[in-house]
C-alpha cells in the first residue's frame, strides 16, 4: 500500500527535524519544504540534513523578491500596524511560506500539509487558514496539537535524546534566554526571559540594530524613491525589492532605528510579549506616509486610516488570502498608483525625521497655499460663507442648550 505524501514546512532546527523523523516513523512519505524569506542561514547543508532525518525529497524556494514586492510593500503602503505598533514582519511572511509549500503539495501530489507551529501561537492559524483558502482539499497535520506527540516529546530534553538515537544531525546547544525568528523585514524575539513583561531586554539580544546610545553621533541622510506605490531606489540608486530592504535594514539599524517592545493580543486569546527589530520597514513606513501627504486626496487618506486597523488585524490573524483582505488589497492598489516621488529623511539615534519630499503628482500648489500676496487662485473672502455654513449647526445647538438651561419661561 502506497504511503500518504506529506509536505512538511522544514527549517532544519530541532523541532522540525524531530517532527520529520516522527512522521516518517508513523508511516508517511515526508517531503521537506523550505522557503528563503530573508533568514540569514547557511542553506548548503539543509537538504542533506532533511534526508538524513527521513525526508524522501527536499524543496528549496527563494522567495525574497516576492516577499518584499507582494507582501512587505503593500503592508507599508497601507501603513499596517497591528494594535498601532507592530509592523507585522512575521505575520506577512507566513502566508507566503504556506503558499510555497501548498504549491509544492500540488507539484508532487501530496495529500497532507504539515507544520511545526505550537498550539499556543498565531502561526498555526496563519498556516492553516492559508491552506483553507488555497488548498481546501488537503489534510493538515500539526504535531504540537497531537496529545500522543506531546506525550512522546514533553520537552527539549526528550527531543534531543530522540534526535541522537535516530541519527538526526541536529546540533544541540545551550538554550538562549529567548527565542527568535528572522526574515527580510524583521527579527522577532519572545519567550524565556521576555515572558516577564517588566523585564528589560538585554542589549546583546538585538541583531539588526544598535542601541540608540551606541548609534553614530553624526546622523545619516537618506533619499528613498517611489514609483507607483513601491520603493524603488535609495540615494538615487535603483535596487530590486529585497536588496532595497536589506540596504535600509543596514543603514537604519546602524542608527538604532526600528526597535519595538510590546505586549500584543494573540489571535488565540492570550496576551504575549514580543520584541521586534524592523529598521528598514520602519523607515519605509515613515517615507511612504510622508509622500502620501503630498499626493493623496484627503478623503483617500482618511478612508485608508479608518480601514488600516482592520487590514492589519486580518494580516495578523492569518486572513491574507481571505476575500475581505483581497478586496482591501484591490482598493490599496488603486491608491498606490499615484504615489511616485522622493522623500528625504534623517536617521539619528533611533529617530526618523522628514527633511522634504517631492513628486510629479503633487497636490501642493504654492499659489494657493502661500501666505504672501493673493494670486487670485484662492479668494479669502470665500472663507466667510464656508465658516458660516459649518458653524450653523454649532450655533443652532448652542442656542438650544442656552434656552434649555434657562428653564421654562413664566
């Protein structure tokens, strides 16, 4: 009887290596899938490690360009911040990784999609909602929600013992007092010492950014160019999407930009503490919004601002491929067309300061806005009627309230 084919999201770490071997021991034909979304990893030995752990095949996709172009840049254009602060680096990567794995399922005829996300986190939801949207016919295996698996591996010690006994080539090192996850947009840190919301993160934890105190005393000035709502150049040099993000990560990180320490509301119901480094993403958010103020209609800006929390929540909760999110992305695409121009920014000791912006699509008209002599384009006398009409309901309500306060007439 043929074994069922499983595509497993595989990182090469202890968890997914043990899960891979366990699935093979359970009688599945396991195919490992890895996506590069900007992690700084040595990918050269990953295929051999996966096959040594029991994989029948290994697939590696470089998705860095797609991640920057189709996920990071739209989120920047919407100004997406979950609960007003988190720039959604992990949340944006998960649907793309899942999409790559689901495409591989179709490619090899797999009937099962598997992942190693914990049953307490958001990633399990993100992976499985992507599967529900893109490949609803597939079954899903999530070992950490399997009581038998948890009983077999209640902790890291048992996983290391199993790896050693099974010949799984995993290097077991002393655990850091936190866990981290990295991609092109950010590094996230959680767990360990960070589970105390009052405890200050150690500076040695950070990888992308200097502390503002250690940042250079001389600020950096950077100019970012945009075309059709996407960043396209840094200091006049055209760059592919993922290289542009890398360039800004290095520059902004050097100047201490992009650290965020928050307590957030996980979709599964609990509060969790997360620390994030998003240097390039933070700069892109500031630059895009600055350029939008020059080229975008006031009503469009207000509409986007009202929809942004909903869009950010959809991303955070894993609904990237859902109809509601697709609709918002279509609306966003229409607003992005006009966002072309340049923004100059100063990076200094963790801060980002706008120095100026320009665009061929600018709505700013100096003849209208000037405080100097009237050009005839704007007639100040028109403001009298404008104010009178806007004040009418206010005057009416104020007169009514005064009448009510004076009591009944005798």
